């Protein structure tokens, strides 16, 4: 670890809003420099994780989460997971976990979903969708009928982003409130498009037909009609 990087990690201990951001530039430089150096990148990640586990200002933890979004691995998940329930830090922790490869990051988000306060639930659902977290389908499906329209719509979009045949079935069988029908239709179109692209014309056709049967808006109807036509080619 270079002296400049060591100083930057040390600066994180007192880094707060209004502090000169140039103090952290060595961290950004190290992210670039370690791109092809696994050992150096692991050392950098370890240094960032160590900071995240200490009592440092929110601005410092935000900066660490931003860096871990780029270089984070499964090793960072245990340090990020406890932040998911923190209203001030949840967004940045999710931001990092969305991009960390491997099942550990998805598991952390799935574990947090039933535990976080209501105001953080929509964000958690959205992150699972960004990851295309197929293992979250069982937890997301009941939320399609949630009494909170924001939660139900977020669940619909997340299921649509998972875009598997099982996701399409979950949307087909959903019994949402009227206010969530548009989100269900959009998500269903997303699933159908992915299924069609994957060559699963039958599943795509069923999904498009379901969308058309739901008396959708003209835009959705036109998209579903085009999709249905593509299934016959």
C-alpha cells in the first residue's frame, strides 16, 4: 500500500461533508491502478472494509460504499449488510451490493427485505430487481398484492427485471390492486420481451395475451400486439 493511499484511508476516519474531497483522491487512483493487480485490489478492499466497521462520519461511509461498488467482493458483504437497516446509510449500502457479484450480496438484500422499515422496503425491492435476483422471487411475489401501492409497484418492476419464465408466471397470477395494474403490465412486457429474445415463444405469447386481456393503455396494447405478432414469426 502506498503512503498516499494509507493517508487517504486514515483521512476517512474524520472525513465529513465539507471536507476537501481531494483527500480521498488516492483511493480513486488506487481503484484504477489495481484493476489488473488482484493482490493490491484485495488489500485496498480490506482497508475500506476496516474503515466501514468503525465509527466514522456518514460521509466517510458513503465514500467507502461508493468505492466498494466498484471493487467489492463477497468479503465486503458482512460489513455492508448491517447498514441496510440504517435510514442514513441504506441507500449507499444497496448501491454497493447491487454491483457486487456472487450470491452473498443477493442473500444480504433478501435477508434484509422483511426486516427493514417500511420506508426502506421499496429501495430494497428495487435493488433485488437491479440484480435480477431470481432467488428473491418467492419473497417478491406476495408483495405484488401489497396494500402499499409503492411497494406493490416496486415488486412488479423487480419481478419484471428478473424476467424469467417463473417471473412471468408470478405476474400472470398476481391479483394486484387497480393502482398497480399499469406496473404489472409494464413488468409483464419486460418479461415477455426477454422470453421472446431467449427463444421461448410460447411463454412470451401467453404473457402478451394476458397483457392484452387486461385492457391496458394504448401504448402497452400496441407493444403487446407487436410482441404477439413477433411470436408467430
